[in-house]
């Protein structure tokens, strides 16, 4: 959980809104079951990495890839 909190604290408002929307989705919806197994594995891997604190702040990613950032 600490990894998620760290990410949320460094994320921009748009990302936080998207995360909030995902968390608010109905637990009974079948969107997860409709995903390919490969995608589920990727999501689970990303969450595990996040929980271990293996994250990169959004601002750092923007600096690295500033040529693709649209303002």
C-alpha cells in the first residue's frame, strides 16, 4: 500500500482522477474477466512493483521523455 500512496502523491491530477475512477468501479463488473491473461499478468506485476516502492515519479518520467510531453 505504501507504494501506491507514494505514486499518488507524485502523480498529476489527471492520473489521480483516472485511478479514482478505476477504484470506484463496481466490484461485480466483468471488465477484469474480459482482459487477456497477458494484460492481467502485466497489471498484477505492476501493482506488486508499486507495493514494493519500485516506482518512478511522474515528474521524472516527464523529464526523461519531454520530447513527447504535450502541453
